[in-house]
C-alpha cells in the first residue's frame, strides 16, 4: 500500500512542474506567490498526516499477546500498529462520506479479519446541492507476486494489495457507459492482455450493470444505480492472455453506491389514532408516529425530523400538542383539554429528511386523530327540581328502591311522590369543586292497565303413579285476574302438550287425561311431564297469562327385563374360549329393575343339558358349556330373566349362540365362521356359480352393446368404397359396341302420349307393364349433402318403398323412369365415338380439381397402360 511518504516526492515533482510552467508564462511575482502557496500546502498536509490521528481501530483477539498488523484499502488513510487511523492526505475538502475497509492479519498469516470504516468530516455534513460526482476513474494495477526461496526449497508469497473501494453516486445522469476505474497488468507491455470482470452486476444477476473493455481494461457502469435497490457490489477482475491463460491472480473490486436524497419519508400509516384523558397535565404522552426514509440512515439523507403543521380545532389554543422532532412522539403542551368541549383533535404531522431542512429536505405528511377520553369531572344535575310524571305509564315497571314492597300496583296505590337523588357511582376526579350529587322531587301518577291473569302456583307440580287411565281428573289449574275493579271472564286453552295426554276445561281450568300416562315415554324428562296452558281475559286489549303444569310420575313395575346381548360366540370345546357375560335391560327404574335373576328353563331339556349359568353379581351372569364338546352351529338358548319389582316380572329371552371351532387363543377360525353361518360346501359352490353366470351375462351384454354401437357408426355401404362412383372413375376391361349391340326394346322406355287407352279398359286383369291410374307413392329423396353411408340407405329405402307401392309393376317388368319426351335433341350417346383416332387435348382436366385427377392422368398425357 502506498503511503504519504512515498507520494510526497511525486507531489513535490508535480508542484515543480507547475512552477516551471508558471515561470514561463507568468510574471516573477506570480511565480513567487504560487511557490510559497504550494510549499505551505505541502508542509501543512504533511504535518496533518503525521501528527493527526482521528480514529483508533479497536481490535481484540482470543489470544491477547498475538501480534496483528493493519492495512487500509484507501491510500488516503493508514492504520498504525496500535490501531490508530491516520490521514495520509488533506481531507478538509471532503463533501461526502468516505467508506473503506481495514484488514487485520496475524503474524503467521493464517487469519484475516476485515471491517468497514465510514468517515464524515466533522461539522461539514454532505452538501445537498451536489447532484452528480465528477467523472474520473482510478488506475488499478494487478499486484506482483514477490517470492523468495528458502533453504528447504519452499517459497513464501507476499500478500496481495487491498484495492480501495470504488464509490459511485446513485441516480447519475451519465453519459453512459461511464468509466469508473481502469484495470491494468504490468505485463501488458510484453503480452497482449484481455481483461474481464465477474460477479453480481457483471455476468451474474443483475447482469450487465458493469462492463469492462477487454483491451484497455476500463470498467464502466452502464446505467444509473439505485442504492435502495442494491447498496454495494463485489466484483472480481481477471487478466488473461489471448489464449485464455491466467496472467494475474484475480483482484477483488468493491463498489459502494453513494446515497443521494431521492426518497421522501413514508409514514407507516396515513392516519394514526391515539387518545388522551381530558384534563391531562402538560407533557403527557399521547401517541407516536413513525416515518421511514429509504435513503441511508447514517447520512442526513435518511435522518427524519418531525413537526406539527396544524391543529383542528384551535380550542382552547392552536398549540395544544407538541411532537418530538427525532422520535415522533406527540405529547400535550398545554392544559385545558375538555372532552365536553372538544371530543377529538386532528393534527397534521410533517416528516422531513435532511435533518428537517426545509430548503433541501423532502417531506411527507400524515394525520393524527387524538380522541379525548372522558373522566368523571362533571357531577350529575337535574334539569328541574320537580318532575311531574302523571302521564307516564309505568305500572309494573318502576320499583320502589330500598323497600320490601312488591312492584307498583294501581289497585293498591295510584300516586307517589319521590325525592330523587342522582350521583355518579365513580368518584369525581380530583380538583372538581362541584357537589357530587343532585336531588329533585318527582310526582308520579299511576295509570291502570289491563293486567294478564296470574296462576297462583306457577309452575304447578302434581304427583301420580304412572299408568293413570284416560279421562282421569288430575287437577284444577285456575288463574286469578289482578284487575279487581273490573269484572272480567277468563278462558283457558292448551299451549303445549308434547304427548297430547291432557285437556283443559275452557271455563274452570280442570285438567283431565286423554291417554295413559307412561313414565317410560320419550316425552318424560327425569320422571316429569311438562305442559303449558294459557289464561286469556276479555279486557281491551285482551291480556294473556301463561302457566306451567309439571306432572311427576311415580314408577311402577310394568316393564319386563330384556336379555343383553342378543347374540354370542362360544367355542365348540369347553376348554377353549371364554364364557359369555350376560345382563338385562329394564325400562323401569330402581327398585323395579335390578338386581336380576338368570335361570335356564326346564324346557327344552337340551338347555340345561348343554349349558349352565353362574351368577357374577346382581346385574351380570355367565353362560358356558356344561358338556366338553358341542358340535359347531347356531343354537337358540332360552334364558329366564326376572327383575326385583314387587311383584317381580319375568321374561324368557332367546340368546343366539354361535358355536364354532376355535384356535389355541380361543378365537373362532374362518372355517368355523362359515360353518356357523349355516353354509355348506355345496351352497358356497352354488353361490360362486351364480356369481360367475351373472358376470358372464353382464359381460356378454356389454360386448353386444359395443358391437351394435360400432355397427351403427360404421354401417357398410352396398358397394366397396374403392368403387364409389362419386369419387372414382371406374375402369372396365371390356366395352360394348353401344345400343346397336344390345337386343333391347327401347320403346318400353318411352311414355305414351296419353292414358286414354288405359283408362277405357274394364276392370279386371291388367298388363303387368302398365301402371295403374291411382295416387303414386312418395319415394325417398336423396339429401343434398352426401354421407359415406347414404347410398346403401337410399337404395334400401327405395326398395322398401317400391315393395309397398301398389302402383309399381312386378319385379320381372320394366320400371318406368322419368320420361324425356319424344324427339330429344340430345341424340344418342353412341355418337360419342370412343374409338376415334383423332387427337384431342385433355389438359384442361387438370384445372378441374382433385376429383378429375384420375381422368386427367388417363387422357391428359399420362403414361400409357
């Protein structure tokens, strides 16, 4: 790395050249002045570099005694052994931050550490007026590899140079491509060198942002850069000969995009919502707004400053709030916030970058809505000390507070005078001088209304044993009319009766049954049956009261127990398998249900001979084989089950027991399961044969349907498609000599001039070649658009019509076709002499299309057969 001491002779030589030029062109006084100026500038720069250390690079390693050397990637700065950073040149004219890397290496050279240093001249922020950097570039030369031998033949290579980073301002206006640096190898004087760059931005996405002239080594940027899209690039420069051989080790190029103030601050929300309690003290925090600037946050371009532009409304003063310019926190600055006067404030907040500079910064605004939260700062007040409420209809609504009396009743008291005291439940906020309560006298006149009938006992509960027969009177469910000063009648009706067990007398409310009451009914809920009835008076308007009747049914032993389960599986040998656990189910409840008694009946005798039952507890018993072996099959075992009612009820249930062969684990085998199912080998074979026959029939039907469909779609023509005269010219091996060679009576083809000789003949036998004079049958008409199968269908349809046509002659007669009339101008077709030896041009047939191609080949000059 070049230091200032190495650059000082160069600078001095340059200064002498300038002085010599001035000596030749300017006066002696001007020459002396420039000489003194240059001399002082070099001395000041040297002293500034040597004696001014403005930053210390602090570095720590795991081994405290390890020696570390430092290097700077920017030749304008150097790093001392203790980590102090020195300026090698005058940096007082800096207008933008400088960024470079400091590399630390251990004494052995095995470990390398890097860090990035950004410097800004103190007291001189970057000027916002600078819109574009000057277009100049730096010459970067590939470092040479110095090697020296050692006693053991090994060579040690010196470390490479660290190339300073290249700073490129974003949003450059060009012109493009704009040269940034020039890469050069000191071997270019001896060998023709080709230069290239690789990395993101060159040959990797985003591609072709940076290009390099392969001959001159000038690296350029091809378009404006956007720091917010990508802040830095890392490229590698390569130098090879024309054959592609590497001439220099690749060098790393670091390109940093210099930020420009091209982004406005953006608020996270356009509308912020906050709240503050009324009567808050000045300095109370309300809310915080935040804006983000995409520019570099370590420069003034990305430093955002907040201010309040306006406040709405201006009550009590225009500046009730303030905002922290750095953090965006909004707080109160004045007292007097009153929700009863202003419930919400709207504040326009502005965020400006460049540390809030209105001259150079970019701004954006957002709205902060501050809701004023209510506190208990106003005591209640009655508008009038005396309130007359004689027109209020509040009967059965208003209750007398702090009293044991029932609701207000017109029949007991039709007027009240109340002293009403109002106060907040919560305490008033501190500092409120007003009284915490207010009072007033309220005069109330109660108006009478038609009240609904009331059932004295609601719900009314009655108890009966289940099984109550129909037409039994259960109770009288009557209602009372609260309106004592008015004589009214009450009528009763049924509102809800889920099982339809009850009916009510319309006039007196007597309830009787219409069916037997069953406690085990699904309409019962916990032994209670509930029905609802209505009582309606004849007032104006009529009022309706509702009463509920609950019937508690006491259980009686009226349900026999039922065996559970209904089926079981037992091994054919008693030493295998397990016994069957059985129990019972009874719809009755205790004590009319369990414990149960399980017994085997004496008939049939095989029940007790083959099986035995042992009691487990009050509700369960076990059934097992009494004999050592029982043939596999299905057995119906009757079991007598008795409950504990008084008197007890018994029921003989049949348990279906499947006896099957079992394995050592007591599980029924597959063969055993089939045997138990009652299917023998013959039955199984019969079922399989039936299934095969059924499948064969289905398969045959499917094949038949497919074949019919195929025949329907591809119905063959009566003639071979190759012989279809519509698209082909038929060639015959032998031609006749015309009509003269045929012994035909052509007179039969001519229609007579009139039919008088036919009409005058008597009825009877007619000639077979004469057509009867009756209505002719309608023959099928061939469609205009041909179809591949329409010829065969047309002929068949015509044949069918001819067979059914009474006017058609017999099959051995000549059929009468269309008559052309006598004296035809067409003449005989035999006039076309096909054996004529005259030449004729048939080439025009080639113009008639593909249908005449065959004919054109035969007569239009085609090859002879």
